[in-house]
């Protein structure tokens, strides 16, 4: 029996953002609890490994596939069904380490669901986390001091872009940066601090996608705990997929390596579900997905640092997914 | 016995910070962090005042004037020397509650509003903070402007009654949540370093000086409403009148130490020591006084920079009584943003300068 403080410690590590593998003892966690915890994590497109590590731990029996997805296969035979949730987010990688210790950025590639023109501006003058080889390193993105603009040219009218970003991690030289394990290609994202407000609202960057994954995760954990890891009928593959922003590479890898499927259900925020259903994907892999449906988590303030979901709705979505997993859904 | 002990303390303060760094940095951080995480929009400084009082040395006696300034008087007799740091921070006040439950807000102080758009919010009610979010603009055109129009706060309700039931009222302060964050080396970040670092430096000086050594009265003033027009300091200046011989505003030296800033002035790198803010938009310090401060710091082995920057300071409102203003600050990057960065060594040294001035000048 694991003591309560160890469970608390594990939960706090997960919530802190830099993903640490989480033991499976949180099996009873609700979809809402998991949504809050996953919303505190970062998985920049192409750099989802630590998030996937956590999901592998939370889903006993799952494994990492060749794309880096976390995949769990339940049952055998037909029908063959796929339930998937993307884990990645648009973020940044260090593009250059300047001799004076500031970092410049390169935005992660996006082909699906391109962020709006104010996306980069969300990091200006805010806290970010740089995921170095020795762990998470806090930093801030520089902004001009308003005092020093008085009587002079102020900041431009055009929105801030990632080319304007200088990340300050407190280092005064490139050598100090390297000593922190930070270098070119280290992933960077807004510091994640899930923010609860109202009776059941959760605000965070990518809250919708994280809540959708939490709904799927909680449903699978509940269902497999009750049914001895067997779905109602046929084969059900559950996948937490990487690189969705790169034309669904993770999802298509599951389709081509585990499919073909009769149907695929994607859990995501509303915009993500719409994007995958409208996406022009390579014909063969796309066909292996079968009919594509969505469990869409509604969001407010989408695409912002305070993207908001209702945790009550997350629980309802999770219940719907659990019904589907048991073959009871009239979806 | 007291004098040798004090002398040793003076020597310890005077030594290079690197030699004593861990303890000095830890002390600066232990004072600064709770001040950063206290909230005090201009005119609503109560929580900060409470934190300052908690961090004062046991011997210190305080008074709060009708403006809300917190006074600590040390030593006796004229002339009076004043050190003033402000407790308030930029933010918003609730100006209205709409039928849909959202809040209209008005700005307090100068800052880029884009820094608050679509960020978490806290409304500071009598019963504690009520969380919400600063709303993003409704829709962004293909080529939006950088700065948003007016935005509101959504506290997750759908009616005025529901919002009022949370204890939200017109006039309450609204901020973002704040977190003190230690960066690499001796650097730290958090919103409202301006002017919690000044408050920290006053507290460090008070902790390290011996009240019995002061040769005249020294006022350590923690002021209110600086960001909206130096209002608290103005009240204190009027109360003291011509008794004040000299005033030291202990406030931010807004530094151009950033790749984004023009390098025409304000070039004071962080980590190189406090700065005599000899010229800004509210005061010009007599050169002889600048030289004198520099000489004192040099004698004590305290690194000190001098420079010119923008902004106004609390000491300037003592001008009508003929009081010279010798502002001293510390270099700050990214002023009035959630990303403000300081060097804790500068903070510790600023406390040393203040203690030296209080004892020797």
C-alpha cells in the first residue's frame, strides 16, 4: 500500500508542469482531476515524450509506438475501433543562444489548426518554461519597459511575433545557459498554472485538448478496471497521439500500424475535432481510420492562455466515452 | 560591548557579496518573496502593509497616517532624513458589474494592457481573492493591433447577483496572480518588483542597522499610491514640511539592460549593484550629493552605479520644501510587466547603501 503522502507527491509533480512519470495509484482520479493535472503539463509538437511517459504510466498495459504515441489495445476481433486524443500543442524551441545569455525562439511547425495572429503575443512579458536536458528551467520573455518608451518610439502596433522574443532565464552568458542544460532545440512554452474559477471552470493554455484527453483517460481507466481490460466486443485501440499539429502524424501512424479501423473517435476541443474532420490527409492512412467522429469538449476563449472548459462537461464527455468503450453508446 | 559588534557587522556588510553570498541572497529572498506575493493595487495596499509590518524587526514601532503610509521613525532630533519606498502596484479597480456578471475595470498606473489580456485574474474582496480571467478581445481580424481595446473580467458567473454573491464590489482591486520565481544564479522574477524591492531594501536596512547609532531622526516611509501620482509621498512631505533635510526615494531604476531597449541612457546592467538615479523625469540630484553617496559606497565596498532613467519618484514631491532628492534604485528589466527581473545581489547591496546612509550621512 502506497502511503497517501507519496500519492500527493506524485500528483504535485504532475501538476507542476515538467512531466514526471506518475505512478498508477491515481486510478480513481476523476476526469476533472485529471484535466487539471494534464492542463499543467507541456507537450510541444515533436517534444511530447515526457507527457507520453506519464500517460504510459497512467495506462497500464499501454506501450509507445514507433511515432511516440501511447497506445493501448483492448480485446480482439471485429469491429475494430480507435479512440484517440492528441497531446501536442503549438510552442517553441530555442533557436539560438546568444553570447549574453538570452535565448531566441523558433515556433513549432503547424499544418493543422494554425494559431491566430495573436498567439505569439501571449508569451510577451510573461513566464515561460524551458525544458532543458537537466529539467525544467523558468524564464521570462523580454518586453520593453513602458517608462523607457515615454517621449520616444513606443512598441509597434503590429502584434508581437516569435521573432521578437528574447527569453531571459537569468543567465549572463552562453556558458551559464549550457550549464543549465539548455541549448538550441530545448522546448519552450508558457508556464502552465491551471486556474480554476467560477463553480467548475478551468482555464489554461490548451485546456480543451487536455480536458478531452483527461476525459478519455478517465473513461479507459474506469472501464478497464471494471471489465478486466476487455471491451464489450471486438478490438478497441486507445491512443494518445503526438504531432497532431503536423497533419496528424501520430494518429495516422496508429491507423497504418494498428488499423484499418471501422471507425475512429477523436477526443479534442471543438476546434481540434473540426480540424481533423476537415483535414486533407494522405488517402491511404486516412482510409485506415474509417469513419471519423469526435468527442468535442467545448471551450471559451479558445487558443488563449485562459482557454476555458467546464469541468462538469468534461465529466459528461468522459461518461459518454465510457459508454462507447463498453459498446453501450448510441453515439 | 555593542560598538565592536556593530563595527564587525559594518565590516561584514562592506565585504564583497560573493564571499557571503548564500546567506545574504537567502535573506534578501526571504524578505522579497512574501512581498511579491502580497497584493496592493494603488489605493488598496492593505495586504502589503500587513506583510511589511510582519517583516519588520521586533524593535520597530509603526504608525499609519490617514493617507495609508506606514512610518517607521528611528533615532531622534533634527534634521530628518526620509527613505521612501512605495507599497502599491499597477493593476485595476472594479468599476462596474454588468448584468451578465462580468466586471468592468479601470486601470491604475501605466502599463501595456496587452500584458493582462487573456490572463488569469484575481478580484481582491474582503473575504479573499475571487479568481476569474481577463477576457480576450472578442475576435481578432487577420491583422489585429497589438494593444487590445477595453477588456473585462469574467469571474465565471452569468448574472450580476451571482457575482455580488461572491463578495465582489465596485472599487475592489483586480490583479493577475503573482508568483515569485527564482531564475538562474542570483536572479529572480515576479510582478511588482517595482517597488517591493524598495520595500525589501528598507526592511533589510532596518534589520541591520543599530537604532542607537543614528545621530538624527530617520524616517523609513512605506508609501501608498505612487503609481497614480506620488500621492502618499505627497501627504508625508506636507506633514514633515521643512523638517526634512534630505529624501531618498528607494525605487526602481528602469534599466535598458535588454536587447529590446535603445542604449542611449539607463544602461545599468543588473547584477552590478544599486544605482543612484541621479536624473529622471521628476528630479535632478545635485552632483555634489551624487558624489557623496558614491564616495560613501566606495568606502564601504558596496558596488554602486549612477545613471539617468525615465519615470518619476516619490522623493520629488518633497521639492517644494527645498528638500534635495537623492533617489537610489536597483536595475530592473521589463518594468511594469509580469516578467520583471532583478538580481538579488543588487537588492542586498541596496539595503547596505541605505543602512550606511542612515548611519553616516
